[in-house]
C-alpha cells in the first residue's frame, strides 16, 4: 500500500529533494524572492554559507562541484543577484563542472511586464548552461529538481539554472519525492578497445593526455598503475594536474599556460595522442596549434563522456564515447605489451619535468614567488588544497608547486579572476580539518576580497596569499608586447592587504623579502584565524622565465 502523501510547501519539497540527492552545503546571498526556501533550509541537515556577493556564492558552488563531482548548489535573488552570479555559471560551463543555481523570480501574475527585477532567465543564461528552466507549476518541483541533477552530471557536466517564481514557493503540494539521482556512466565497447589496442601496438611515440572532469581517485590510481606497467608517458592538461602524481616516473608535465617547451615538442612529435576526458581546448592545445583541425596529422584517440564533443573540433582516428572512470577501468583490462622505447621516452620526459620545476628561477626584486612556491611545496601537508584565480602569478604555481594528492588544486580552467577566495571558503567548509590556501594576484583578490569577511564569520583558518605587483600584470604583459612603453589602464593603487585582514578580524602580515615568508606563514597558521600574507612583488617579475622590461625591449627592437 502506498503511504499517503503529506502536504508541504513547494519550497519544502524542493529542499527535501536536495537532501535526498546528498546536498550538504548550499551557498547564497539571501533574497526576499526565495524566503520560503530559506525557511525550509532552517529545518534540514544542510549547511548554509551566507556570502557577500552572488558571484562568490556561485563560485563556491562551482568549487564544490569541481572537487566532489556532485552538483554544487547556490541560491541567489532575482535580477541583479542573478546577473552578479553569472561569472560562476561561466566557470562551471567552461570547466565542465556540475552545478545547480536556483534564482528568485517575480510572481507569475506579473510576468512579462518587466516587473521589479524581472528577467527572462532562459534568454540570459541559455548559452552558458546545459539547461535553464522555470518552475511555474508547484506540482512539478520534485520532477524538475531531479532532472536538474541528472542534467548537470550526465555527459559533459555543466551548470543548470532553475528560476523560482516567488508565489510558487509558498503553495502547498502533495507530490512524491523523486529517487536520488545516479550519474549516467557510459562505457567503451569491446570493438573500440580492440582498435585502441591495435593503435597502441603500432605506435612508437605515444602520449596520453588527461583532462576534463568525471574522474575519481580510483581512476587516477588505475591510470598510474597502467603507466607503471606499460611505460606509457602521461601528461595532464591545463589545471588538471591532480589527475596524476607529478612524482610518478611516467609523468611528463602539464600542457597549460607557459608549459615546458620540451613537453610541447614531445606532444607535437607524438605519433599517437590519447586524450582522456578533456576537450583539448585553446590553452592545452597551445592556441589550437598542437594539432591540425579538423583533420589532425597525428593519430588522435579522443575519449569523452559527451558525445557532442567528439569530432567537434578535431576528427579523431578513434572516438570513444565514455566517461574517464569507465574508460580507464576498461583500459586496465587490455593486454598492452610494454615497449622499451616508451619507457625511455617517459623517463626522459619525467627528467625534463623535474628539471623544469625543481628550482625557482632568479627574479628581480626581493620576493621570489618561485621560491615561495617551492617552500610551500616542501612544507605543507600533501592533502593541502590550493585555490587560485587568474593572473600571471599563477604561472609560478603551475611550474613550481606540485599537487601530490587528487583534487588538491581548485582553479578555473576558464581563467576567471576572483575565484581563489570563494573557492577556498567552499573547500574549508567542505574539509574543515585540512589546510586550505588561497593564492591571488592583487587585482584578482579584490574582485572577491569581500568574501574574506565570510571566512572570519565562520572562523575558517584559510591562509590567503596576495601577490601584489601594483598592476593587472597579465594585461600589462600583453600591452608591452603589442604597444611597448605605452601603459594605459593597467596600473593599480592597492591597500595594505595585511591591514585589510586585521580590519575584518583576521591575521595579516607583510612580506618584503623571500626569507620572511616562512615566519609569516607559520605565524598565520598559529593565529588560528583567516589570514592574509601580503607579498610585495617587483613589477618587473612578470613570468618565471621573462621580465616585463625584457618583453618591452624585445618588442621595441621589432618595431
């Protein structure tokens, strides 16, 4: 016999569906347009993190989705709240991250009058999401929320936006809950794996490249064992370095911004490129120059969970529609005969990686960011989570820091500024026992620096590093290349970031010499407070292997 359905508000049904689907954290800036949801959350076992800006809330949700593989969830209010949050939606789209954003909407009776803060969310978010919808019928709330979880996680993951008309949330319903979602996994067929085995058997210079989402710790361990057994060299794509242990003897390095030129040369020389999970977008493909499009001269095997991505840019020799986890499990069963030349190539590639990343390069000024990164690499626990946004400062992270554990680097492949602070808050909420670092540029940090107040509010002992060179460094670098000596709109006047931290109730320290960093970091950790370490970086230190003045002089010489 079916149990009679209890009456509850549509808002309560929505929140019950979140609980059923394993949601334990939601991020929001509160709005009167979804007050019934806030009321329902109060009685459920879900932790609410109140943010200072909707962009921060959306990026926190995206960070949860990126690390867990389960949709991160945020709630924002209508109109300005929704448009503020769009930066996080864009990150989730480009990073293939499962995420669901619920946004307030005007009452149904005043729709299409341009009522107060009204927006057509399908039009606003349609090109950035996998699905944007609006719940006009309260009886369909559990159905549509359940669909959102499936949509966000299946195929190529991505963001979903659900608009909630204010009057719908308060209506009482007697609808059944939908069962908890289970991500739809796709597996490779036997014929495809046999063809792959034949391609590998005929390859002299193969290279495996790992990227994308829908991985797991088990899949990482499996691909490492496969590389050990076969001698196949393995690289990772932009900001996907945690998919393979960098000290594994088969690791060749990362194809990102400012990669090791020797790795790029190896990728170009490969006679078989096996791309697992990623799209080989603009950055890992080095501006779409690594392979010819649409028909690469190099034999390409492309494995991706989204069928629409296969053949989208490159026509592969072999396309395999499968999630990385299922593909790697199938690959582990193949009888791949190890080749001495593979192991020799992998040994040489790993030696090149170690030489490229071991020692910080000399830098102008008294603070060498490379030495700071190598000190952190050698002195923080292996399960430390490092979060960052966008800017040239990240070049030192990519080159010198080593992410030994799975999903310990949380950063946007879309290179969105302002990401490092919100992501660190989300990670510290998710893993309160672990050390969380937020590394930022000066312009980068102040795009979301107000979220430091949330770290103080919730007593989250995040260590924030602000690399201050007094400018939008990446843009200034390109400015000097294209218009040498003609500086416009890239200079910044910054506050004392250590004083900024203390003003919020946190710990602050200024570092003007590299040798002062260890003591400042130790003091920050000992304080038990959210902290900001303000690094004074020489503006000429623009990249690990180049100076701003050198870039300008080279450009002037060509003029």
